[in-house]
């Protein structure tokens, strides 16, 4: 089971999931998705997914359980295959532009990227090559 180098499990799940499962919550995630967010964090520096642990407002930018009322019913967030990242030193547009320059590298980890949003949505759907949502 892969565990992130740069993100704690609390940054990937909501408070209730963490309360119930603790460190066992790693089991809910697709390994490719976890590797992707580690690769992005390693390349672009500090990034926020969920920040509820530190009093922030984000708790559904990683795993979305049945208790979550945002997003699509079958969003890949609900299957541990999608994340929304907010980078400290780069805009989402800058990160997307960088990924577009190296699609052969990133498509090993990322299947789809949402465009036209202020965060970087990545997921690991079963599609090849890399797809852009709302291009």
C-alpha cells in the first residue's frame, strides 16, 4: 500500500473518515492518484488538498464519502482516484501549462485534468491519453 511522502492522511480525507479509520484510510486511495499528488508536490512545492486539521475550510478536496453533498454522484473523488490541489507558489493555470508540456511523463500518473477552475483537479480515470475536461 502506497503512502504519500508529502501528504498526511488527514490532508486527503474528511474529519469523520479520519476519526473512524485513522491511518487505515490509506486503503481508500488509488495508488496512481497518490503517486501523482506526490510527484506534483515534489515538482511544484507546497500544496493544499484538505486543511480542516489546521482550522481551514477544505475537507472534500480528496476523498468524498456518501456524507459529501458536493460534486457528481460518481465523481472519481468518491473512489479515491481524484484530488483538487491548491499550490502555494504556482497558479493552477501555470501547473496545467507545465503538465501540457510533458504529457508523456504525466500520463503515467494522471488521466484527466479539469480546466477553467482555480485549483488543479487531477484524476486517474481509465482513459489514455491524458484528457482535458472543459478544454
